[in-house]
């Protein structure tokens, strides 16, 4: 199972108390790290947990969601099989978190239609 945790500071065990060891998560700290990981692996994560505010970088968790969305839509267009990721948002930014949830929810409806 591929689990991606996007956050510029926190670690998964700071957010989730499910007893999962840190080595079960791929921890990515920025848009650029996520983009590089996605280009290198070409795989849809089974689980992704988003932070919105990624430090002093220009790009946010919503930008990462949109990049992932482009990747998923490309897979759908090519007829490549994939499962939509289990999406979690752990951002402390309520507006940014809501925007990610809404984007990913609308994307899922579009892909599954």
C-alpha cells in the first residue's frame, strides 16, 4: 500500500494515532517533492493526506491536489486502470482544507461518472 503524507513540518504520527509506524508513509514536504515523486514512480497513491500550507513555498496542498488530478485524468483518458486514492486532509487551515476536500470530491465524481 502506497501512503503519501504531504506536510512541510509534521509527521504522520503527530496527526494520526492509529499506531502505524512512520515507515509506512512516504513523507513529502513540498509541491516540488510531490511532483518529483509522482514523475519518478508514476503510481497513484492508495492513501494521501494533505496539508494546505506548505511553508514559504509558492505552491499549496491544493496545487498538489490539482497536479494529482491531472495525473488521474490522464490515466482515465488513456484507459489505464487505477483506483482513486483514499483522501484525507489534516490541514490546520480550514479554508484551504475545505478547498482540497471539495476539489478532490468533485474530481472523484467526475472520474467515476
